[in-house]
C-alpha cells in the first residue's frame, strides 16, 4: 500500500473534538448540557458539530429553535461513537489501574474458607493490592507440587508428600451453642446438662483425617450416661456452627472458627474447661522450591493474622 493511500485513509477520520462534541450533544439532545459536560461554551459545541457535518456532507441534527433532534445519519452515527468512547474509557481504566497481574491461586477447605479466611481476606488485599487472589474451597488434595495451586491449607497430621508443609492452626475443639441455651427450661450450666440438648455431629469424610467427635469428648469427661450418637449430622464444620448459632443444639468447633462469633455474643462456649486437644491441625502447603513472592506474602499474612488473634485471646 502506498504512502499516498495511507494519508488518504487517515484523512477520513474526523477531528476527535468534533466527535466528542457530537456524541455528548446526541446523547443529551441539548447543546447547553453537552457544553457543561465538556467544560466548553455552547458556541464551541455548535462549531465542532458544524465541522463534523462538513466532513459528512450532510446535517446530523434537525434544529427547531433551541430543540435539536438527530437526523437519520446522526442516529446511525451516534451508537457507533457512543460505544467507541466507552471502549476508550475502559482502555484508559485498564492502563491506569494498579498493577494486579500477580495472580495467586489458593485452595482451602470449605469451612476454613467460610469461618476463617473469608472474613479476613480483604485485609490481605488491602496490604497487597498488586496480588489478585483466586480462592477455591475444596477438601481434595490440591495440586501444589504440580503448579496449579500456589498455596493450600489442609486439615490433618501434616505428612504430605512432594510439598512443603507447615503447621498453621490448631484444630482443638470446644463446645459452642446459642446464648439462648443458657436459659430456659433446661439451662446449660455444666457438661452433664448436654443430655437435655441435641448434639450436633460432623459426618466423617473420606477426604480428611478424623475430627474430634462427641463420643471422644464425652468419654474424656466420663459422661457415659449421655447418648453420644443422637443428634443432627452435617458434612462441614461451618454448617454445624451455623446450626448451633440458630439454637439447634451444641456443636464441637475449632476455636479459631468461632472466635469472632464468641466475641460478638452470637455463640457462647458454655464450659470453661471444654477444650479437647487433638494431634490434628491445619497445615499450609507450598512448593518445595520456586515459591512465588505473592505466595510467600500470603503465608506470612496468615501467620501474622493467627499470631494477632492468639495475642488478643491471651490479653482477655
């Protein structure tokens, strides 16, 4: 293609100011309001529209006094320009927004996501606006070593192959219930009172190690007279906690998952010595080598959140 032909093609693009003036006037159907929007005078808008009409060789507006209406050509041109300026604005937003191209893929158990991570994740994003977090809630073993996931959290003993595993959060449990159960016909005052209330259970999962359960908790306190098998069953800790908060019974839950609800009074721990220790814990898994800086930052942030929460609990 010759240079002469290129120049001819470029000359068919009207001046940008004329296009902007026409688009604003066509959208508002008012010269004065278009001028206010573009911070120019109405006369300047009219002049730019005349320039565009000279390029078109035809009028773009019908004018009747102060009222204007689009001609057929103007009505055909307006949506093209409107969409074009919208795309330009979106392109500008893309160019000037903060760099968020450092994607971080994390995989956590559903209850850990709902009761611990989700209420806090905004703090990580605020501290690291350059990192875009993609969170998956799943109990299956994540492909950390294979590179599909940068950071994973899993419940168990920590003996995972092919990845680096660090103990992150204790899984010790304590009974929790609605404050409503502390009063009424059968107030919850001591462990023996559990016999008058529903025990909320977790169904064992083939994807995770066993969790502390009511038979274990009751046996540790020699409460053999209480039926340890009766009561509703859920497949996720978060669901059991919600059932307890709604007064459906007493659930065993990791303290870290209910700390916020206990602080707000939505839940109560009815027994001062109700904690049951376990060798299980939540572990954070990363690659053995080649860990990205966003992944390192996320692990550091989780540890700092846990440390701050533990410090707050000690101060109470």
